[in-house]
C-alpha cells in the first residue's frame, strides 16, 4: 500500500473545518484580498476551491475595501473571514474589519479561517481578546502550534482549532514551465523583512519578491481594482467588481506559478513562497520572517515534506557534520 504524500496529508487536515461549517452551508465570505501579494491570492484560491469542493453556498463576497458597515447579513448565514497572516496589530485595516464584524454580528456563527496571530503590543492583544471573548459563536483557526496555545489562553471563550493554511487545498499543483534555472532567492522586502538574511544572500542568484515579480502594469491594474472596490462600496455594492478581480487574480497566480516552475530550487523568507514551492513539489529552503511565523509553521506542518528544509536545520546539520 502506497504511503500518503506529506502534502496530501496536510491538505486532509483542512477537513476539520467541515465540523464547524458543514457542506452546503450558506456563507458570507469577507476580506478576500484586493492587492498584489500573491501569497494571499493563493490563500483565496485555496479557500474558493474548498468552498466548491464542499458545495458551500456563497451568498455574498466582500473585501475589506467594499464592505459597507451596517449592512444586513441574514442570521442563517455563517460569516467566514479570510485566513492569512494579518491577525494582530501590524495590518490594521484587516484587523479593524475583523473586530467590527465580531462586535456587530453577535448572533451569527463567525469563522476565522487559518491565521497567524502576532501582536507587537500586549495591550492591543488584550483589547482584541475582549472583543473576541464577547462573541458566543466565534471559531478561530490558527496556523501553528505556538499560536494554538496562545489563542487558547487569550481567546478562552472562543472555539480554537489548529489547522494548516488554506492554500494547501490547491495540492496537487502542476508546474507550468520547464525548470532550467538553478536557484531562486524569493525574499521579503516589506514590514516583515528579516534583515539578517538579506545581508547573507548571494548576488549570483536571482532575487525577487511579489512586488518585483509583478510588473508596473500589474500593479497599476491592481490599484484600479482597489478604486473600483471603493466605488462599489459608495454605490451600495451593486458593481460586479469581484468576478472581474477574481479573473485578474487568477492571472497573477498563474504568472507566479509559471515563474516558480522555471527554477529547480527556491530559497525564500516568504511563507507562501515556501508553500508554493511545496505545492509544485519543488526543493526549497525556508528562512524565517521578522517574528518567527515561518519557522513555527514549518515545525507544525511542512517539516513532513522531505524536499523542504528550514534554514536553521541546515546550519545545525552542517555543525554536526564537522563536530569531532
């Protein structure tokens, strides 16, 4: 009997969501990404594939840009909030929307799809915990074991679960280009940058981030969609912006998949650079971000995948090999 592939094993863990949101449930999906971080678009694509495969009835979709405060959401709908790495005080637009939803829809079942929690301020964390713990039917899925223990303590009146990232539902993913180049260095250049890694990277390798992988035209079109979402909110959510954005997001993801496919190996400090490489069954080395998100995720889930290594593990193995 063939052993299950480690990536399939991780994908199977997503099924625990079905205990909270059974198949064919009517849902309102909130906070889909409208920006050019392809990692978050991979989460969105995995989430939508999960919805389709489990026959969810998605009655409405809103981003944080076109969601209109005070809108009516039928109580029989489950509110499902996008997963990712923005639960905390670093990405306030998304956190503010999340807290508003939880505070203003107390009679709904609310589900936060797998997130990483990070607060720079303990005081802000405590304020969020007060809002979360007031809700009687809030279900919080978190992406790593450390977050799980933290969430159980802080969100002690909520339902808390450990679950991998929604992008894993895209497994298996076929490469769309021939691997002809040796190694890609895909490194964060944003608020979560780990400066110690940037100094050590060799200039002989190709270096990219989502912002430099996409063209100025790509970024211009994304900004246009952001403006259209603002217009949609202003006119009462009657514009068909979401389907057109989804089609463009498909293009951005496909472009990224094709680019990654052309390399034999990926070295990355982007969590979804790592996850995308794993989905493509490609050798990769994961470097940490600024606060340990990547290493915690790897040690919870992707350590099972033999072609992926954590940078610290490699250093340790090298030290052991030269030890007397």
